[in-house]
């Protein structure tokens, strides 16, 4: 009679071991790490050019994006040079054209010389230090042609000027 119990005991033990084996195998398959989908490459950070500092001036309070103003951005170089002994000063953009009501953003980089940026009718007069990116923002609320110029030394007379054209 002892053998009978022994057989039942062995069978029971085998079933128990088998069940444990199945459970552990089941858990193993669940725990196999899934191959991750394509890993997104992080966007490269924007690194400002070395040696160029950034200065922002807002002459008219810039409205937030919910204001519905159309933004117009212009990158302008400002510099002076001497060619054949003749000095001249420049803005790289002779004409800035926008619509009335636009939020105008001028990004002025002065690469050489002492300059500023002036539009009398808009009350804008902003120094643009050499080696600096200066940002000027204003709302073009007046229509017409307005001269922009550099008021340093005689730069206006030797070419450093242009036209802001604001059309209805
Ligand atoms: Cu100038």
C-alpha cells in the first residue's frame, strides 16, 4: 500500500514541477524585452555662432502669437569699408517692404564699424554694436515710404540708408 501512495506522490510532484515549469516559461516569454521601435534622434541644439552676442530691443511691445499679427523677419548686415581710400558704410538691404499692421522684426548684424539703426517716423533709434546681432521689433502701423539710416558720423551721407515701405 505504501507504493501506491508513493506513486500518487510522484505523479503529484511531477504535475507540480510541470506546472511550475509552464508558469516560469510563460513568465520568461512575457519578460523578453521587445525590440524598441525606431529611437527618435534628438534635434540638434541651436548653437549661436561663436563671438556673436545677441541683443534684443523691442521698440513696440511685441504681441504674443494669439494677436494674429503677421510677422515679417529681415536679416540685415551693417558694415563699413574702405575701397581705394574711399570710405563707405552700408546696410545690405536697400528696401524693406511690409504690409500695414505687420509685426516687423529686423535682425541686424554689425560686422564692422560703429553703427546704429534709425527710422525717425517710427521713433526707432537703436545702437547696433560691432560683432553683435541686434533685434528690433515694431508694428508697422503707418503707411508710406520711410528712410532708415545710420546716424553715426557721416554714414547716412556715404550710403548707409534705405527705405522702409509700408503698404496698406
Ligand atoms: Cu553706420
